[in-house]
């Protein structure tokens, strides 16, 4: 801790380890030195309450977890946790826990000195203090900041970590003040004049608060200095590449004597490998290398070969800077920031190019698949067309069959309809004849039926006493007896009955009802009765008038007998007419039945014909639809065939491009690696040195068996023809160097500094970003801060010209020291926090070459 941390080179540190091991073996010969002193030796109380030795992997995971919270609460500047970071974090932590603990971190710019310091201070609950230096910041401002921070540490007992970067040393007076503070814990004359009473009052209040009874100002001031030494920890961060670094050893002895020196230096190869591994862990670097012998790449795998190549690139550029320094006496520096930028460019371009290649391949594969599908569809359409032609022939044949059936049934229906009409006429004539005959019969019967009805009425009017009178006659008159004999003959079929027998018949209950219900038709068919009754009727004395005088009961009976006999005689005469009428009616019924059958047949035929018509119309419609569909299919087949013929050349080209995708994928890693070198490292070199570095890296990649495209053009690889045309339209010269520089200005991660003696780049950028409302300013502009704040808030580009030196106020912006609070992204600018838009971009331009 006391000696090795101060050593600079790897060889010196290794000598210290070897010497320590040798001394331990000599002093403790029985001890296994390799086990006891197994490196790294990491002691802390972060994982437990005790200050003990911790495992490197466990401590690494703990630091990663704490860093996630640190990014959210304090500073969103990612830090890769490689082995050296763990060593330096614990060294800083050890110093900050000790009274009068101050540390001097010496290392390359971008090595993470400030971020590690802020992280350790945050973890230990210490307040971080950094001055807000800017171009107008002077010694008076610095003394005022020192008074504030000392009062906070000495009067308020606030534990403060004062991080002081060499970029904040705007004059030698700054270092003189810090040297005095480190040497004695106080700065003579800092609290003279009006500041002294105020300090004493605050010291007195602090002493009373803590229970100290101090009377004199000397006692108060002594306690104040003790509290400052106890609570104020200073961390200096310096870059050994700075020209002033060697001078500060002599001018500021306390800086090196009172501080624990931690030589962070540049990142080692092991650190570079770990950083590259951390950033590329999620990338599929082996893509396209399935058929490559990965073990022949000079490492365990193709991935390790790529990572080693990244380390080689960083070292190769470092060597190129040395060559430039020797040849042209011009100092160029390569820092870990360049390496981080290089890897971030690699990760971003790798993702973009892989997506681009896969998307192009997907589009071409879709096009080829569509062509194949179209060919299959054309074949299916031809097959479908043949099937539809066959179906059309069947439909037309079926339609012809239906038409013939319909014509045949129409003819048959017409025949049946003619028969039906003839039969209807015949039935009509028969009905007329029947009606005529019925009228004749009715006319004949009309003469007798009234007499019969009249006689029945008269008979029904015979009263019972009148019958009793006839029955009581012992020797009735001749007319009465003749009447009763005729009645007995007609009703009871008894010829010449005696009077006593007649009297019995008269007593019967059905005597009068039998007369009233007498069946004339049956009577007229019995010739014997007709002949017997005719003798009575033909008798001149057998009249109503004569018999009625003899008996009122027999008069109506005579009228009935004569009416029935006459009616029977008429029925006998009209019998043939009635038979003829009945025969005609039967014939008429048969004709009507036949007519109904013919009508039903005609209706059935007409229904069938209507069905045939519907089916025929359907078949014709389907046939027409098939013809239309076939026409459409034929047109589609013709268009598809024509398209396929015209795309045959394109298909071959697409196929060649698809086959070439394998080559593009196989060289993806190498191509992206070279492109990332151009964007991250080579901007500070001229064309000759750029070509030299690229050739050196390509030779290494060939030796490492990492494929690279032979004719790789960075501008064409990273931009499109439309973008380059737009650049030329915005006054960019067409030479290769200018185009490469334009690519860097478009795809930067860190804000670029443009060395532009002729002003061409500035003019190009102003035209290129004119649509984005770019603002042009300089550090000498009175409105510089206003322009800077506005551009960061609203995400517009800012062009700062005539940059001979960087205003320290820009350091947080250049380092992107952003923080997140309540969903807002903030960055500290001077003494205020400004909303930071992710679309903000900054261009620095100088004419000093």
C-alpha cells in the first residue's frame, strides 16, 4: 500500500510482488506463500461488518449491484468493473476512511478516476464537492469555494470528498492554496477581514452543539482546523501525459507528500480485454463462422480472437501516436475514452449492419419465395383452368339434356292440354243434355207430385174419431168398403179382405203413418198391385165426391189412392228418362274424373317444365360464370407468366445476392471492426497515417483468421449514396478524406473537435444541420451560456467556433455527466442543473492546425 501504489510501470510492480514473496519465504519458511499471498489481495468491509479479505468475484458482483443504484441516484456514467477497477476502488475507500486521508490519482484521461472517486464517496455516505470552473472563474471564486467547503467540514461536521481535477487548475495560485491546505489543514489568510467574525460565530455554535466549552478564538480556530482535517478528504486527479505534470512535483510538494498516490495509469491489456468482453458479451460474434476453424485464430475461440484484436487496435493506434510525435513533433494521445468509444461504435455498427444484412436477405428471400409461389400458383391455375374447361363441358351437356327434356315435356303437355280441352267440351255437352232430360222428368213429375202432396195433407188431416166411425160400421156402404179394400191392397198386399180383417188393419198404429210414408217407386214396380188397384180406380163410383159423402175419413183416402196410382203411372212412363239421366250422370262423372286426371297430368308436366327451366337457367348461369372465371384465370395466368418471364433476370441476380450474404455475414465482424477504428481513432490522423494503421490492423486480422472484405470502402459501408449526395449538395468536397471525415461527424459518440483551417467543415455542418436549427457561437460570445443552455434543453445542434482551449464549464457536457431525477435527465452546468435532451449535439471547431 505504501510503496507499490506509487510505482509506475508493470515491471516495477512485479518486482515489488516478487520481493515481498521472497522476504515472506525467508521469514516464514514453513508458510505456503502462493496460498497466503494469492493475488489480488482485496480487504474491505463492504460485504461484511468486519474489515476482512474478500473474494474478487463476490466483490465484483456487489460493486455491479451498487453501481446500478449509483447510476440512478448520482451519476449516469457507466463504469466497466474489471480487475483493476476493484483494486483502485478499495484503495480510494481505504484512504477516505482515514483521518487526513487524501489521495492523488494519476492516470490517463478517461480511465475512470473521477467516476470511481464519486462512487466510493457515495457508497460511504460522503458529500461530493467539485468546483464549477469556467473561463471567468478566478482565484477569488476559488477561495470563496474553499471557505464554503471548509465551513461545511469544520462547522457542520459534514464529511466531504473534494474531487479536484487538474483541468480545474486555471492558475498556479489554485495549486498553492491546495498545497497549503494539504500541508497544514488550513490556508493562511483565507478567513481574514470580514470572514473572521462570521467563522468564529459558526465555530462557537458548532462547539456548543457538540458540548465543548471553548472561550478563546484560538481554541475555536484550532478545533475548526481539526474538524476540517477529520472531515475533509481531497482527491486529486491528474494525467501524466500533461506537460505540467513533471513541474508540479517541485512546485507542490505536499501534493505528493501528503497524499496517498494511486498510479492508475493507462488500462492494461487484461483490463482492455475485460472491457471488450463486457461490452460484446451479448453480441453473436461467431455469426457466419460456422465453417471456420475457430481454434486457429490464435486464441481459445473466435470471440477471444476478436477481443484480442480490439486490444491490438488500441495498442497499434497508441504506437501510431508515438510515430507522429517522433516524425512531426506533434503530440497525440490515446486514452481509455478512445477505447470505450471504439467498442461502443463496434457494438452499434455491428447491430446495424447485421440487421441491415438480415433485412436485405429477408426481403430477397421473400422475393424469391414469392416468385416460386407465383410459379406454383400459375401451375395450379393451369390445372384449375383445365378442370374448369371440363366442368364447363359437363355443364353445357347437362344444359342441353335439360333443354331436350323440357321441349319433350312441353310437347307432351300440349297434347294432354288438347285432350283436356276436348274432354272439357264433351263434359259440357253432357251436362247440357242431362239438364235437358232432368227438366223433362221434372215437368212430367210436376203434374202428379202436387196431387200426391195434397192427398198426403188430406190424409194427415183424418181424425181418429173419423177412423173409429169407419171401424164401428157393421155393414159399411159399398164405396167405403171399396176404399178400404184398395188401401189394404196397397199397404198390406191383401186382396179382397173381409170387413173384420179391414177393421183390424184400421186399428193398427202404423195405419196412417204407413200411408204418409208410402213408397211409390216400390208400388209402381209391383204389377199385381197396380192391376188390382186399377180396378178400383177405373170404377166410376170411386170418386172423392161420392165416397166423401159416405165417410169423411174415406174421402181423403180415395184422393190419396187416385193420386198415388197416377203418380206411379207417371213414374212408370218417366223411368227410361231417369235411367238415361242417371247413365248420363255416370258418364259425366267418369269424364270429370278423367278431366281431373288430365288436368293433374298437365299441371305435373308444367311443374316439371318449370323445374327444367329453373335448372336450365341455373346451368346456363353456372356455365356463364365458369366462362367469366376462366377468362379471369386466363388473364391472370398470362400476366403472371409475363411477369415471371420479365423477372427471370432479376431472380438470377437475387439468387446471386442471396448467395453473397454468406460472404457478407462471414466478414461482418472484420468489416465492422475496421469501420469502428475509422470512427473512434483515426480522425486525428492524416490520410497517410490512417492508411498505415488500417493496413497494420488488416494484417493482424488476417493472421488471426478474422475475415475482412478485400475492397472495403468505409464511406460506402457506413453511408448511403443519397446521404453522400446530400453532403455534396451542402458544399462537402468530394475527396475521400473529406467524405470519411463527414462519416465521423455523422456517427460520433463523443462530441467532435474539428480542425478546420479553411472553414470548409464549419460551412458544411451549418448547411447540413440548417433544418435542425443549428446555432453558431464561440467562447468569446457574451450569449454563449444562453445558447448552450437552450441547445441542451431543446436538443438542437450547437457549433462552437474558434476553440483554442476548452472552457472548463464544458467538461460535464463533454464527459456526459448526466443524472436522472424524477424522470428528468439533468446535467450540471456551472451552478445549475439543466434539462438534457438526447438529441443535443455539439461541434467544436478550430482553425489552429
